[in-house]
C-alpha cells in the first residue's frame, strides 16, 4: 500500500517532490488537418518524434521527483465501481447523449482507460453514423499531455479546472475522479462544474495560475481564464478568514495562440529571477495588471497597478527579469516566445527545465549566471551540474513545442518541499 499523498504547493520554485504527467500517445495523432484547429492545434504532431522528446523530458524529471502517469492513475481509479460509474455517467451527460454509455460500460478497465484518453471510433452500424463526418463517438484528448491545465494545487487546496473549450472538458472530469476517489490522495477538491456558482462564463486553466508565494497568486486573464473564473477562485480564498491573500491579475492578448496562458509569457525561475516576454509584461501596452487584496474573508481592495513586477515587489518579492529571446531584437523575442521560450519549469530554486531550441533565451540565461546543461549529456552522465546554484537542463523539443507548450505546460506538480 502506497503512502497517501497530501498535496502542497506553496511556491512555484520550491524543490519538487511529486508531479503528475501524461506521456502522449495515439490521441495526438488521432486528428486530421480539418479538425486540428478544433483540437486547439495549429499543426499535427509526429508522434514518433514527439515521443522520443517526451521520453527525454520524463527521464530528466524522474531524476528529481516522483512522477505519476495519468493513465496509471485512471486505470487504478476505474477499479473502484462507484468512481467508474460516476465518471462514465458524467462523460455521457456532458455529450447530451447516453448512446455510448452501454459501449463504455462493456469495456474492461484497461480498454476503458485507453478509450477515455485516445477516443472511441464510431461504429458504422447506423445510417447516421455512416453519414457523419465525425470519426469518433468519443473524441480523443489531444491536449492531455499538457497536464498543467486540468487541475491546480495552491497551498493544500486542489482546484479542478473548468476548461474554456469543450474539447478539453473530459480532462478535468478524469482529474476530478482521480483526486476524489483514488486512495493515493488525501485532499479537498473544488470543482466549478459541481458548484452552484458555476454558471456559463466561469472558466480557468492551470497554465494561467502561478503560486508566487503562499499568500500570492498570479493569474492570467485571457482566452482560457475569464474574470468570473478568477472570481470563483477569489470566493474560495475568502472562505479562509485567517490568512491574507493577494491576487495579481495580468491581462493577456486574445491572439496569437501563443498567448493562451500566462505561463507562455511569465514564469518563476529562482527567488530573485523570473522569465518574461517583455512586450506584454513590462512595456507600455493596453494589457493591464490588477491587484486584488483579500483580508479577513473579504475583498479589501481591487486596483490597477503599473505592472506585474512592481506589484510583486510591493509585496516583498523583488525579481530581476530575464527576457525571452534576449534583449536585442523584438523579432527574435516574438519567435522564441511562440515556441514556449518563456515556459520554464522549476525543479528547485534556480534549477529549471526549458527547450534548447530557444537559443537566444538560453544565451540570456547564461548571461545571468545559469549553467546550460544539455539533457542528453545530463542523462548519460557526460555533464552534471557544477558548483553553480543555477542551471538549465535544455530539452529537445522541436516537435513537442509545435503542440503549443513547454516544460511547465507538461507538468502538474502535486507536492513541493515547503521552504
């Protein structure tokens, strides 16, 4: 019997202990050019290449923390009859049709866990199915290897995300049943879809939610996280009348698609460093920053502030920015931001993962005292972190980056050592 995991995230950079991931499988190729956009992709990934890149990422991650695979957790929780029944009914209800429920119920747990992620092809045994242009009765979860988005841990609280797109709704349903029913977890779960406040315009995703400190959340407001989604989080924080909380809200552009989440333009690297895309976070533009101050269970104030860094500094967090794409050329900054150049993931303070393809970003990291270590060299022992307290393990990611996310996107931290 494995020990229970008590979730706890009190900072983006505390040493990582436990993280949930999902190795991409056939679901990322179960699409064609016609439905790629609906699947939230701008292109179709080559699974054989993406799989090798992800294997390297997983191998590095496993050197620092305990990794849990979504597919394993799902198979295990499906062994619990009430959990299995609740999940299937919820999935079929969301489709506004129970016509596939009998098919799903007939599958054994191994086959069912695969179908729930990879999709279920249509049976062409009716005229309607034969004439339909849809290939799947249950659509594949093309985006699930970006596990960051479907659930968020802040302090000891788990928030199941309310995804902006119906294409990703089942990801949240799966994570909700895992956290609520799997014997491995002991936690309180909040799920807007099960809450009376969860009316139409509430949505939020984990890529937009960063825990700066136990008392500070930084949240992006954009196409994937709405103002009402942030209001839902505020309401939950107000329930704790003892602690004071601050939320810094950063508005994001609605396009291009590389700005879908805050962590595509801003991530924490160390106690005194952050990575950011300068044109959105620091330069004068129309994207505003708001400070919400919660005290004694009430919203004490909501006000505009100059920018994200000044807001953090006013709360005692002074951060030096490192710029995505370097400092010399806006064109290079835009190019590298597009390929997740700001999307770093902290293994511990000053020890981070990022894509090697973003050469100018890596060069800028080096200028700020970070040792750049190629992932291949790290894994075969050719190069190990030296005496420097700061390093970047640079990952191969030419194919993975085309999916629209980086190292932070592909991780859902559950436990970090509290410093």
